[in-house]
């Protein structure tokens, strides 16, 4: 079992550009959540996908959007990048009642 | 709104010491509580999951306790080793029968174990 895998591991983008991050959940997990972690802070919840629909959303602007595919993998899209979007983006997968398993993250740097 | 606090923010101990990390949360209506480890620049590794009906969980040298009524959890690490150096985070999801899973995290405790 490869666990939760995220790609790419590192990314550098220019302010105003758009970015897509990808996540494959742990085998058998049907729920995918995305988190943003700024340096020295705990992860902040962006949104969660279940059965290809956004089930919950944190306090993030509409520039952050996502998608879940029939195989449960997921994408996080961020439009009109700002310098403040620079962070570690974490994907977590879970099953109802169980714990969350996280990937290694994507380090996004906006310049 | 759930708030999670971890004390201390940083801790430095000599190798071999036993230590306790603290986590407190403001809303006791939680589904479970999870402890994670994070190495610099890396993702989160799940250490222990305590269901709301449980009082503690153990894995090797790690033991986590949960007191929902007082809104507290502790992570006990026995016989610490330099390899234990990392940031330790606790996280709680709200209680929901639908199994929704929005985790609220503390800022973590940065542990350094000195050889």
C-alpha cells in the first residue's frame, strides 16, 4: 500500500498564475481533504471531497477549488496566485470513523 | 468554533528522558483525537488515534490519553531518543454522524532530544 501520494513535491509559480496539485488517497479510502500549512503553524482545513462532491469547506476564498474523480483521487486548484499562498499543501484521506492519513505534501512557492 | 492549544511550543530534553506533551481543546463534542508527528518540511505521520469513547491508546513507547470532559489530551513518550526529534501535532474533528472530517490542529510542540 503506497499510502497517500501527492504530486508534485515542489512547485514555484509566479504571482497571478494558476496551479493544480494532485493527490491519490490511501487504498480503500473514499474521502479526501486538503489543508494549507504556513511555516510554524498547524494545518488549516481548505475543503473535503466525498463521492465526487465538496462536502465541507473551510475559510478559504473561491480562488481555491477542487475536484474528486471516480477513483477517489483529487485535485486542488488555486487561481490568481498571491504571495501569501506560499505554503505546504497537504492532502489527507480517510474512511468514516477512522483516522486521517496524510501525504508528504506539496511545497508551493509564489514569487 | 473549536480551538486547539498545545503546550509547550518547544521542548528540549536529554536522551533517555520520559516526557509529556499537552493538548487542550475548547469544544468537548469531538469524534476522536489524533496525534501526528511532522519532520521539517514533510507531511504528517499518524501516531495514535483515540476514539471519543476511549481513555487511552498505546503504541510502543508512546501513550496518549484523552479526557473529553476537561478538554485535554496528553502524549507520553518514554525513554526519548534523538530520532524522536520532530514537531508533534494534535488534531480533533467535530462529532458528526455523517463522518465528516474537518480536523482542527494545534500549532504543535517542537521536540528536540539531545544525544
